[in-house]
């Protein structure tokens, strides 16, 4: 790991580095995104990460590039550039199994609606309703609202999908803080950038902005002050290249940079 890096770049995958597609299994890195990641990772001043709610194994197949930090399960699982893994502990595993058992009956009722599909990512389940029968669409809001009332989970909505997180604290805001802890990267002594497209990403963006970082939303579903909007991967790539060409922050003489894990950079989730 490059301990001297002064810039951290974090990107969501689906809808950000990859265009949204009707078949989620067909999602691939946009060519502009591939070139961008390679360029950023080649600069020793940068640390570059892709953070997704997909499983780590699934994400790794879709981002087959070296020198990147890959975060699956919204950052519960990380693969480092040297191929080491940082995974949740036993307590998180036990909490996961208990919550999955409690929540799956409600998910099964949702999946019974014609056209609704469940994507099991282990740490979360995505409820896809892009293809729901028009005659059943009216039932969705109340059923998703019912999911949100279940204890111990968190539900994020995106374009034609609802993401059910089985560990309430394990959103992408947690994932990016976890990454900073792994890297010992202090945002107050460097710069941090985040790009995404849905509610889960919005949670990470709020944290990044609170650290004087930069956040970019792909599309118009995220409405947060100070967030810049782009149309898709190509425009995102252009903007990031412009930002990357600007000088990174310089450490001031006598400046001490270090993360305090008691202030929001936990190494593992508790619930």
C-alpha cells in the first residue's frame, strides 16, 4: 500500500463505472471507466477503490484490473491490491445469519409478484422490479415500506431496485470509513472523492462532503447540496480526469496525520 498517497478515489460500480443494463449479469466496465481507473492507479499519489453492494467475488470478475482496492457487500469485504482480504468477524457473521432468517419471509412475498426478481448478495438482497407486471406495480410501495419497518435492517432505493442491507450499520458510508481505516488514510490530510448513483451511495457522499471531499452523482436520483451531477460514465471520466490533473494537497510542515478509530473508522461492523 502506498502510505504516501494524498488522494483517495472511490467509485460505485453499477450505474457509475458501468451503465445500468436490463440484465444485471451483463454489467461490464465502460471502456472510459476502464481507462480512467488504470490512469488513476498508475499515479503513486493516488489510492483507487471500487465499492459495490455486489459480492466481492462478483465485483472482482467485473473489474479485472490491478492496483485497485475492491469492496464488496458495501465495504464489509475488501480485497487489497496484493490480494489479501479484509473480512468481517464472527459476530457479524452470526448477526447476518439471524437477520437473513428473519427477513426472508417478507422477501419471498415480494418475489411472488410477477416480474420481481431477488438478487442474493449474501450481505444484502436486491429486489429488482424493472420488469414487474403493470397490474402489480401499485402493491410495491406498501410492501417496500413494510420492509423498511423490519428491525435490524436498512433499505436503500435506486433505479427500479430496493437494496436490503442485513446489517443496518453496513452501508457504503461504513464501507468508505472502513477503507480509510485499512489505508490509514486521513481525509483531513488528503483529498477524498466519491462517485455513485443511488441512496446507498448518497450515505457515503454525505460523509465524504463532511470531510471536505468531492462527490459526484451519476443521474438525477441523488439530491444533496454540493454534489455535482453527470449523465454517465463518459462524462464522469472527463470530470475525474480534470480533477486528477490538479495538484494534490500538500502536507504542511509539522502536520500530523493519523486516523482515530474511536471517531468513526471502525475495523468491523457490530450489527
